[in-house]
C-alpha cells in the first residue's frame, strides 16, 4: 500500500497559492530538466490568467520520498466559496498561506473557518518574506490569534510554521536564513499531516467535484472514504434526494502530476476520478451494490445575488457571436449548473429570459465573461439582491467589508460606506495604512469598488464576505446622473460628439457604430438626455469667414464587465457579445419609452 497525504492549499487572493503549487510540482520532478514549464501552470484558462485569480479548484499529485502527496489548489475568493467547501472534504490537512506583509485577510478567515470545522490539521506558511517592510513574526502572532478566535482545537493551535518565498523557490524554518529549495516544506507535510485513515468495509466515495470530457462525458471526482473501488465494479449511487440508482464503474483514474493515469483499484484515502456513470450530482455517494450506505451530503451556502439573463434582441443581434438563440443559452446554463453548485437558474417570465442567482457580482460576471469568450451573445440586467422573509420582516444579506487604505483617505472611505448604509465596526492602524472594518448590506457593495479605487487614487485594497441576513436597512442612494441615449442608429461622428461634450462624458468613440436606444454617455444632470451622435458636418461650397476649428474629443470612458453591471439602472441592460460590450435602455424607441414612463406614473 502506498503512503498518501491529502492537503488543500488555502489563502486570500494574491497571496501566492498557485505559485507555491508550481514550485511543489517542480520539486516533485514531474518535468524533464529541459522542459519549458511556464508560470501558474494550474491557472489554465485565459480568464484565470488575466485576472490572476483561481476560479476552479484543481487537483494534482506529486511523489516525495516515496509518499504520494495529493494537492488541492482552492480559489481564494469568497464568491467561489461553493468550490472551497466541497474540496476541503477531500483533504486531511491544509496549508494556510499568508502574506508576510498583509497578514491574514477576510477571505483567509472564510476558508480557514471551514477547514477548522472539518478538523483539518493546518501548516502555516508565511510567504513573501523577501518583500521589503514585511513582518513575519507579527503575522505569525496574528494567525495564532485568528485560529484561536475561530475556535481551533489545542492540536490545531499547535501548528508548525514555515517561512519562505514561493516565487524565489525556497522554504525554511527561519525567515532570515534563505535556503535554496522547498524541501523543508515537503518534509514538514510528511511529518505533520496525518495519513488518511484506512477504513475497511464496503466501498464509499463522496463525489466532491466534476470534470467533463468530450469522449467519456461527465467524470466524478472524490476521495475514497472506505473500502476499495475497482474497475468494472457494480455500485449504487445514493443521490442527494434519497433515491438509489444501480450502475457500473467503467474506468478508474488516479492523479499523477498534472494529469491522470489509469488504475485498476483505488483504496481508502486516495483521491480518484470515476468514469462511466450517467446521472450524478456533487454530494452524491458511490456506495456498495447490495447494502448502500450514503455519506452525509455537502451543505452549500445559499446564493445572495441574482441577475436577469436574456437573449440579445438589439439591432446588432448576431453580428459577432456564434450562439445567439435561447436554446443555445439555455443549454449553456444547464451545463454550468452541473459544475457549479452555488448557482441557481430559474425560467423568467418568457422563454428567452432566465433569472440566474449566485454568490456575488464576481461569481456571476465570471460566468458571463466565460460565455462571451465561448462565442455567446446575451443581455444581462442589473444585479439584484435576494431578500428573505423571516417572521414577516424583510431581511437582506449583510457582508463583512474590509478596506485597507493609506491614512489620508480613511475619512473618505468611511463617508462613502456609511452613505450606503454601512456601519463601521473597527479600525486598526498599520504604519501608514489603516484597516477599516464595516458591516454593509450586499446591495451597498454593488458599484462601491470603482468609487473606492477612484477616491483612494487606486491605493485601496477591498475585500468582503457574506456574514448573515439582517432586517432591511432602508433605501440606498444610487447613481444620480442620467444617461445620454442615441436618438438614431448609424456611425458616431467626431463633429457631433464635439458639440455635445459639455453635456456629459461619452462612452463611445468617433466612427463607432451605434443604434437608437444605446447609452452613449453619462449626462451631467439627473434626467436622461436623448442626443444625435450620428450627425455629420454638411459640406457646401460656401465657407464661413472664420477658419474651422478641429474637433477636440476627450477619450471615452471604457467599462469592464463588472463596472458596467454596477453602473446600469433598473431600466437598462448590458449587451455582451464576443467582441464588444454596450449599455442600452430596455425599451429602445424614444417615443415608446416616453409612453411607458407615463403609464408607470
């Protein structure tokens, strides 16, 4: 029997999880000496690389001194908490990675709490000790305090600490004495993390994540809890709703390096992929054919935010995307539901509308962004918070918000958050910067990030996580400026834009194609303004005595997807296509909009 260790790597966004896994893969001699490996090997989709965040958890395995170490890389962002909770069930210990300067952050707290509840043994790695003004000892103390606060057991509090820099490829017990490899960390894993218990008996395996192959269909991934699972074995799948289904395993694979290899049998404690099952969900148990015993299923946090998805019905429909019909979008959302547990999809009022609920704006916008890259065209409405009725009182989700800014901007931040019904809970001075903690309704966070970054000249670090439901806090003032809307379709001309620049700021450039009802800019006043940006200069033989002034155009404001979602109002959509992103009114025709507003009143 092979010796095994199962560990999950948890940390806040950007503290270096994926980089550390890279170095562990290199230490495990998975690559030929001359092989080009590149960086962040696990962030394999473009979106993850661009944003520098891990969205989907990944499994890899290395061999170290004859022991197989299964490593699970988890997302650090709390919007993908659905991912984290499931994968922690596969591990026996965890590596808590903390930045030597920033110390534990809100999201660290979120994942660590989950890990301690399950009873995982932590190893703390203080990373980035090569940074100037880092404070490894202080951070070590802070981690201890945090674990104590989260109710860690005596054994968990007695954790080993490893210092080092994943980027520079060294780990050691003393931060002031750099070593030349990460062997110390790998030895600590073998020494401190317990080997999985070998439970004999009928087989049990809890499905904790999914994979998909175009050849074999859906693949179930999980850890064998008890007994041994063999290829071609007859089994029962115990579904979450209590039904039992008898089926057969076609093929088994275990993790080896970055890939998987075929296995004939997998025994208790190891992580494997099962191929050949038809119907299963995450949280189902693969169990004995004759006497099925299901394991407890995974509880998933409820979604807190919803968004309307609709097919693209703008005048530019189908110009850029490959998949534009309601059937395409419906199939794609159903496929996503199979992989993402924290997502909910309901049919809207029509067949071409869906209400999609998730953990936060980031969670939903990553889905939209992924779909757009795959060639889908769709429209999305303003993100809405999901309310709950408790004892006849309307409750809303409240989040814990942490803003880290230079001292001189602290008062601005407090002012901005309190206007959005936030309450300040604590404030800590860290040298020249301050950490401010707030309790704020989830709807107050929509649109906050852009304002915070602008007000702090890009210096602020903002993180938030869901706390609980509390009674409704009252209305929040939203964007006060109206929109500038194109009157008719055509090409935007510099001549027209130039004459209208004093009315507000523009979102389109000269020579961009626009359609009637598209939002082309922000008005300086509160009301919406309908303008004609397609007006060209009429050329005649007559010339005025004064020389023509050249049009001086201020560059337009370009939005990212999150910013656009945060910017729009209730009567507006964001149109998303593979090549462009536009904002528009739901009712495009100017006269129809007027009539609709009259009937509303």
